[in-house]
């Protein structure tokens, strides 16, 4: 939900990505209905797992670690 809203309303200033420690295999129906009320479509997006924080650091080694939502 956070990623979808950030993409919709902050994509001009944010590079958005999110993941969970125990991601589900699909998006919850209530989440989709709430986002639909805000005109945010998830499409075929599925929850992702957070595997390795070092991958985030490697992308921007000279910058502070990004906030993970």
C-alpha cells in the first residue's frame, strides 16, 4: 500500500520500492479496495520479500541508506 501511494503521489521526487519480511503471495482484497477509492491501481503487482539490505547500499554507496517503506 505504501509503495503504491508513493508511486502515485511521489514518483516525481522518489525512487520507490518496498518489501516485507514475510510477504504474502497476493495483495489483500481490502488493500486493493482502499487503494481503488484513491484511484490507485495495483495491477498485477505482488508483495515482495526483503532479502538483503546490502543490495540497497550497493546501489548508492556514497549516499545514506534509503528509508525502506
